[in-house]
C-alpha cells in the first residue's frame, strides 16, 4: 500500500480525512495555548532573575566614590567578565570611560556598542540599568541569552509534541479515508451497474464490520433485489400476455382471412370482413407497441450498442418518408452535415424513433406544409431535430404526450395509436438521450440529443 | 416444396397447413418440438417453419440442435415475442428468418418461398434483368421499357431491382422494408405503398400492361 494514493482529490473530500484535519487544527490550537502560556511564565521569571542580578551588581558600587576609584573598580570587574554575558560600563563626568563595552546616547537611551572585535556583544540583546553616581553614569547590562535559550527549548518541545501527533493523525485519517473510500467506491460501482441495467450487481462487504457503510451496502442490495424481482416479473408477465393474447389474435386473423376468402370481392360482407381485419390489425399494432415500450423500459440490453451514424439514419428515413410527405403536399426539407455524426446506440431503435417523430409530424403538422430534419453536433452532444409548422402542442401538454396512449383532444380523430412518442421517449431513455419538445413558433420542434461518443 | 411445420396451436396449424397445401407444398406438421427434431434429423426438407414457444422443446434449442448436427435447412421462426433481442436471438441460434404472430398467411407464404429458393438466386450474375418488355441494366444503371428510357431515382431503382431479382415471387411490405431499406420495424404509415405507386407511375402508367402486380392481402410482384 503506497502512502500517497492516486485519487487524492477524491480522498481529500472524504469525511474521515476532514475529521482528521479538524482534529489536528484543534489539537494544535490547544497545544500552542498551553505551551506559550508556560513559555511566557518562565520568560517573565527569567527576566526577573536577570533584573535582580543587575540590581545586586549595581548596589555593589559605592555611590559616593570618586571617578577614578569607580573606573578602577569597573575595569577590574569588566576584565573578568565576558561582555556577551554581562556588561559593566562607567562614563565619568570628565568623558573618560571604563568597562567591557562602549555606550552611545541616543534619545535619552543608552545603546551598547562592542569595544573591539575580540569582545563581541550578545546577539540576544540585553537588559540594562543606568545609575547616576556622584562622578558619572554607571551602566550594568545582562544578556538576554537565557531567554533566547528558553525560547529555543520551547520551540523544540512544540515541534517534538506537535509534529508526531499531527503526522499520526493525518496518516490515520488517510488510512481510514482510503479504507472507506474503497468501500464507498464499490458501493458507487454497484449502483452504477444497477443504473446501467445490470440488476444482478450486488455489493459485497469484505469485512465483518457492521457500520453505516455496510448498512448502506445492504440497502443497495435490497433495492437491487426488489428491482430485479420486479423486472423479472414484468418480463414474465409480458411474455405471458404476449403468448396468451397473440394466440387468439392469430386465430382471429386466420378466421377473418378464411372468411374473406369465401366472400366475393366488393360485396357488403367482404367490406365488413376487411374492416374487421383492419381493426384486428390496429389492436395488434397497439399491443405490439405497448409490449415494445415495456420491454425497452424494462431495460433492454445495451451490450449490442454500436457507433451508428445519425446522418445516414436521417437520410434513410427522409428517403423513406419523402413520397408520403409529398402526397399530403408537405415539403420534407433537411440540413445534414456532409460527414457522419456518430452516436452510441441501436440502429433499428434510433431509426424507429425518427420514423415515429416524422409520422407524428406528418399526421399532426399537416397544416404547416413544411417539415424540417436536421442533424448537428456540439459540445452538448449529437442532436437530431425535427420541426414542423403545424398547430404544435401547448406547453402544459408536452409532458403528457410522452405518456402512453395520451392524445390531444383535437387529435382524437386522426390515425395513430397514441404510442408513437412514448416509444420515442423510451428509446431516448435507453440511449441516455435527452428528448425535448419545444415551440417552433409556430409548430412543434422535437429534438433528440445523444451524449457525445467517448 | 417439402416443408416441416412445428406449431402447437391447432387452429393456426390447420389454417397454415391448408394454405400451404393449396399452394402445392407438402407439409409435415408436429405439435411437439422433440418429435419434430427427430423427424428433421432423419428427413430432408426444403424449409422448416418453427414456432418458438413449444410445450416441450423450445424452437431456439430445436434449431441449435439441428445446426450443431450440420443440418442447414433454411428455417423461419414464428414467434409471439416481438422484442428486438428476440429477433437477434433467433438469428443467432441459426434461424434464417423471423415472423411475429399474428401474421397473415400471405406473409408466411412469401417468406417460405423466398427461403426455399434462396440458393439459386444467389448464383445469378446477370448484369441485365428483364421482365416482359422491361430491361434493367445493372452496370449502366438504366431502365428501358419498349425501348423507351425511364428515369428512376436511386431508391426507385433499388425497389425495382429487388422485385425484378425475385421475379414471379410475392414480396410483402415488410420484406420490401427489410430488403430495400434495411428496416426492421413496422411503420404506421403506408410508406411502401407510396413508393410502389411512385414507381408504377413511371414504369407502368405510360404503358399498356401493368408489370408490378398487387397480390391481395400479401404484397407485390413482377411477373415474367
């Protein structure tokens, strides 16, 4: 198991890792507060000690001594002392100085300077005190080095306590995140398979743990089982209905054909027999369409899908329907690209979808005298558009016409079984295509947008 | 032709058998898939007509068994299932054609005739097809009747060619859709009739005798 997972961005958005980071931040704040509290206390105490030292040193000098005596005293002390640790300095009223450093007066403050390069001052800075004596000014300063050392110690303590705990938390968080990410990924994969129509897909828990994720996994499995049972039942019912209804329908067809054969052409009886045959055929067509929609909605297999050319399909269907359109004085125009526009799907189903849309336009858009077919391709996908200039469909009815057997009030008397667009909707859904009915101002504009071929 | 017919519904079976016999075929009928399989293994037939849903052995398995026994007699499935996958399943199992119930007898008869005469037709290499005084030159892609040139659109040419290649045999609406347009669904509009009437207005209307004949209840054909 590599420490750096490949799916970083996903992992960073996972709940365990977020919690780990939150804990690290909280822990860091508490740590910083307590450690800096301790540091400030100790720092104050150290500075107090230094100040006491300085005061003690200062009080060792005789206030009333002469400048010469003080100079000798300071020189003696200064010689024995490293100026990096402590500075003694006397500036006599006569301007002569003694000590292990130099002093400059700047805005009423005394600033220490090193005497020479062999006696460097401490870089940590000094605490200093200046006292006016009878014959001059005495300065005693002590290095803040102990305070700096203290700070270094505390930073080390902070690093030693903070880094290991932070690293441990992140590593632990990552580990947990990856573990649950793998499980979440498997649950997602299972859901994806189910959504794609494979209802036999199941999530299998690889550990014995009983937690929220395993419960979600079980839920997914229960859902898939129910769905599978329902689809199996639907298929069985469809097959049973198909068989039980088709046999009598077949017999009716047979008997009517027998009857027609015995009647003389052109007689009243023969006309009745022909009408009965037409009605039987209509029943068969409704039945067939319903069954087909049920089968497609029940998840027809998409394994046989291929890359098919929308332009070729459009040309074929325009070619097929052109004479029929011409018969009712409709101009069937088109705007098709020269090259192919591929979509992933089933040729027969997509052809049938276009045929149904065209038949719908021929039946209901007759008054417009124009039907236009176009194919184009954009970032959104491959689009097939059929528009007419007929009466169109009111906005509030557009969803309903996609439902089975729904027909607009004014269309009750026109032929068609009210299933054409429902079948188009089912085919669109199976192809992940977006079916949209819009106003063509005037007329209906049906567009079918397929996802881009990968 | 000698036909084997497997169908468990007696009414349909009687009707189909009567029709096929009237057309001069000799038909052996079985209601059981197993019996039919034994019979087909031992007797030579021209075409097999097989219902897909049988009480004992289903039609798909029957054809699969025959095909694995190297019996390649053309077979047409009759089925109550019209799903796309069912059609593909049938063809994959070794079926040659597929007819959904309920079907008209004319449809079955035309398809059986097409299957029975499939081999000789594939051998034709003529570049000129003739019917009466009509001639179609497949290389030059021209059509003449009584020496008169007839201008046809590409699709009209294909439709006429399809009928001429099957001279004397009825072609149903669905057979034309499949053969000329490669379409495997049933349009609700009379598209085929419209195309035929276009073709007729060019090929038949200006002349005395109609070449493209309508066969009532079945389809169309061109006689020699």
